[in-house]
C-alpha cells in the first residue's frame, strides 16, 4: 500500500507519496523516478517520504514552503521523531540513493554526500500536518509497471525530440545551401550573352563616340 498526499503550497499541487512500512519502502527505493526527492528524519527511524518534482524544478532549489510540508510530513511519520523537537530532516534526489545487499530492509546510503541537504524542524506544525492528511489517499499501485511505463514514455519523448532536432538540422543545412548558391551565382545575370553584347563596344556603329563630343 502507498499513501499519496498533495501539497497546495505550489500550483499545481505537488505530488507526495510514502510507503506503508519498511517492506513497502524497498519497492519505493527500487522503482523510484528520476524526478523524485527522498526525505527522511536524520539518524532516526521514519517513513520514506517522496516528492515528485515537476518539469523544470531542481531538487536543491525547491520552494521553501514545499520543503517544509515534506519535512513536517516526514517528522509526523516518525514514531520517535514526532515526539522530539529540533528534528533534522534530510533530503536528496532518488538517483542519489544507494542500496546493496548488506543493508537492512528499508535502509539506504548515498552515492554522494554532497547531494544531501538538511532542514531543521523545530516542532510539529499541526496545521500543516492536518492539511496534508486531509489529502491522504491509499492505493495499491504496481510500482514496477508504473516505472516501466514512465521509462517507455521518456524513450518516446526522447525519440521525438531527436527527430525534431534532425528535421531542424536538415532545414538549417538546406537554408545554408540555398544562401551559398545565391551568393555564388549573384552575378550570373550580369554576364549573359545579351548583357555582354549590349555592353560591348565591338557591336556599336562607328559614330558612337559622337555621343560623347
């Protein structure tokens, strides 16, 4: 089971999701998307909270209010962290998560510690948590199928973009060829036989110089 939440601190509302337990978290780790940002209470047990970024968003430049929503939801879903004050919540791109066979269920590491950010949560903000909980929806998605469908859509999108780039490159190349041809043949009309004959002195009568006297 996966729980889904919406944050209306941005428009359109942000998409947040969390696994029911540590076993569910394993699938979320495995089948996350490149656009996902992972949140967790630092040094304490907590749920794995995921934010799905929108096109053009950067994980380290997210709106502050959206980060606070995710951090509050993360704290609220930590048995120990929910009772503490001044809890630190860490977050990083899903692609920065590292998982190997030596790790316990639900445990993760990081490929690059420099890509891990922290936000301090002084206390639980009930208005934020209650607002988010009102949007809570329980679903039983096939995470593998969703990931495969997403990757397929990205491949099609990339293929379409490549085709558009090729069309544009051909258009530019053709345009350049036409410009080069016009440049190389700009004076062709000046040197036709008729024009050459009109400008030639050889075909004029003997008195043509009288015009200049």
